[in-house]
C-alpha cells in the first residue's frame, strides 16, 4: 500500500510540474456592464426636455454592455472588444468609452511591468505607455463557482478620479472639476487556471480573474478556451502617437471642453438664455 501511495504522489507531482512548465495559453471572453444614473449625464432643460433626456439616457444603456476577449499567456495578454458587424454609435461614444476605461487594445506584460493601450480618439490613434498599477490584493476564504471553475474572493483599495464638466447658464466659461476618491475592488479568481492575468488593467492574483467589480462596472467571464489548437499570438500594438497617460488625459480634457463649448456654453436657446450640459463620468 505504501508503494502505491508513493507512486501516486509522484505522478501527481509530475503532472503539476508539467502543467507549470508548459507555455500555458488561453482566450477568455468577458461581458461588461456599467451602472450609470441620470445625474451623471444631465442636460439643461433649455436644451432638452425631461422626456428627451430620458430618451438619450436610454440610448446610452446598450453602449455600457460590451463583450471583450482576453488572449493570455503566463506573462503577456491582449484585451480588446469583440468586433461586431453592425454597431451603432453616438457622437460622444469615444468620450464615453474613454472615461469608462474601455475601447481600443490593451496590452500588458507582467514580467516587464509594462502596459500599452492603443485607442482612437476624435479620429486620431494614440499609443499610451505606462507601467502596471499593481493592487494590494487581500485574499479571502469565500468561494463560488463561475462556469465550471471554483473561484475565490479577493479585495483591494483603488484610487480613482471623477471628473465633472459643467457649463454655466450665466457665463460662457466651462468648469472642470476633478475629485479623487477611493473605491473597493472585488475580484473572483480561479487557481484552476494558473496565470496571474485578468481583464483590462487587473492582474496579480494566483489564478485567472473571472469576475471583477470596481464601483460601477462589473466584468464577468462567460467562456474560457485553454491551450487552443492554434497557438495564440500576443503582439504589442505599435501604431499611434506615443504619449503618457497624463498627456493623453490632458488631450481628452481639452476635447471635452471644446465639446462642451460647442454644445453648451455660449449657445443661445430659443428664450435668449445660455444652455448648459453637465457630464459627470467616473474615470
């Protein structure tokens, strides 16, 4: 009996060692949903009636539900939206995607502590370079099953910046306020998939992140294909104007201000007063 037990233990060790040594790859599909209320996107009544504002808000809802693919190995990953044949968009779709941290191609290299995001904004392609922002994860004992994978809970604190852009009915100035706040990020990871990867900027747990909630956004994995027959290709995005995250955000804020001036400040409504638009979207 002792010999049998030792042989079984040795076989288990060999199997685990082989799994850890191989070039582990996969493709995970995620669905995102965002909770946005009407106070975050508010148009002055001189510009749009309550019914019109409700209609615009209703049009926003489908934009906040998207599907992404994460192509990963143990050290690298590419996260990008699943392409659709027909996709209707509104004029401010790019802005909304930007402030929700979506859109484009996001590449990360855990070993090199490197991230690259290729995104298009107002017809121009940018390549945003940065280091990875590693969260201080606290591992919990709580578990649940997602698909066919047993997952465990982890939490972390994350600092975020909320931007409020508002035009005044009394002047042509556009007011921009930023407020830094701290949110709790909750993730569910599975050790059954031994990679420290996850959707978007999230990573750093002892297993693939299957679900993550960071305030208003929830990202849930719906499918995983491990070690596909055709080896996956993870290539760094190369096209676009190379900028830092700070430089890109300055460009976005400038364009947002121009957008507000065009559709808000300085425009006269039918009664002769200035119109105003307020957009408050968390970054």
